[in-house]
C-alpha cells in the first residue's frame, strides 16, 4: 500500500509559501518529544509543542510508525531554523527541504516501526521530488542542534538504497563516521581473533 494512503493529517497553520520556483532537493531528519505533556510521545502533544514554539515540520512519525502530516510538501515548514548546508553552503534550508520529525528522546532507541515508516515515506518523497541530500538537523545547524538523537544512519541508508537503488543521494556525514567506526571495530575483532 502506498504510504500516502496511510498518512494521517494533523494540520498546523505554522507554514508559508516556498520561494517561487523552488526545487525540493533535501530531506532533514529531526527528533523530538513534548517534555511538558503527560503523553510526551503522542503526535498530538508533539504538535502542541511545535505550535507553542511557532515552528512546524512536514511530517511526524510516532513510536508505532504512524505518519502524521502537518504541512503540505509544496509549502515551507519551519523546522530548520538558522541553517546552512554542509556541502554547498546554501542557507535557509527550510526553503528547499522537507522536514521529518521522529518522536523519541536523547536516550531511547527509535522503534522498528519508525525505521520502516521512515523508509517508506522517504521512498515516496523521492518519487515526487528531485531529492539529492538527506541530512540530520545537527548537520545543518551544528553547535546549535543535536537531533536526530541516536539515529541509525547506516541502517536508514541501507533501507533507502535497497528500495531506491537508482537514486543518487548524499547522506549525513554521520554515515561515513559510523561506517569507519564499524570497520575499525571489525579490524579490532579480527586482530583479537588472530592473537588467540
Ligand atoms: Zn530538529
């Protein structure tokens, strides 16, 4: 089933028009919860939190993998804030990006359902827009933002390249760091085996 059919709508009025002729070529992954709410992980309480701060995102993915749309893709959501692309230095990333908030905390893992929903949603977005970059909020606002927290970039990249092998994408630099770390770990394990 196309993921679009499973999308729930939770509209906000925190958005504006994109600059005319803008091509959407970037996806920004975020994470959040509402620390003040009784149910800090529900889409509704997270939307309240965004509303309160005068910000928004195109999508929210809750712990059960349900996808909630707050802003239409052709509109500019307010998720990036002061931001700069690491590769080409473009600023005002909201202008040309789609923002996806994964509900979570700094010290918990995202769920299987969230990774699956995110992969489907991403694939869907790739079919509609000429996306070339997928970054985390931390990549476009370093020193100011640390999300998405504990996000498994390697897994996400594998999921996307598996479902959309023809697409040429640049992922968060975090992927390369994780890969290097994995290789280092693998070498370490190998050498300790040799020593035995
Ligand atoms: Zn963020």
